[in-house]
């Protein structure tokens, strides 16, 4: 298990760096492990990269809450799940790359869908038709 953990940790470190291009990942993996790199090890590295990438997004990307369907998500926007409901619409928490924030907000608006930050979503609490599904996820 210790051997696999170092592969996962390499992947996690690469994911947290924000540089998740295949070239960068595998160049560093080959430099670290050379010909010992098996498909099983590669899977462990991929798993670490995915976890590290999520950490990078949570630390560096912008959270928004939207009623838009996932088809409106673009430029790598990551859906984290439903956090609230109001009038038969679900508010999904999404992480958006700050470089694409305005575009993404306008994309949601083009479909007449709500998009707001946590501060605004919290102001809806107490309205008769509003309910949190996962209040702890709203930050």
C-alpha cells in the first residue's frame, strides 16, 4: 500500500498545481518512476490528479449557485451538487474558472436561469418556497 500511496501523492501534487495537461503529468511521472510505470500505477496517479485538481478548483475557482441545467456549464465549470430548491427549481453549486466567470454568468442568464453567490443565496432562506438540501455546502 505504501508504494501505491506515493503514486497517488504525486498525482495529487500535480493536480493541486493546476497544470493537469497529460503531457505535464506523464512527463513528471516518467521522470519519477521510469520503466516501473505500469497501468496500475498510472491509475493511482490519475486518481491522485483528480483529487488534487478538485482541491485546486476549490481553492482558486469561484463558487456560484445556479438553477441552470448542466448543459449550460462551459469552460470546465464543475458541478458539485444540488444545495437548495425553490419553486421546483434546483440550485446547483458550481465552481467556475475566474477567467471565464463573466461568460459563464451570462451563459446562465441567456437561459433565464438564476446565478448568484453564497451571500445572495443565503438571503433566500426563510422564504416560503425555499429550502436547503445541503446548507453546509453554501460558503
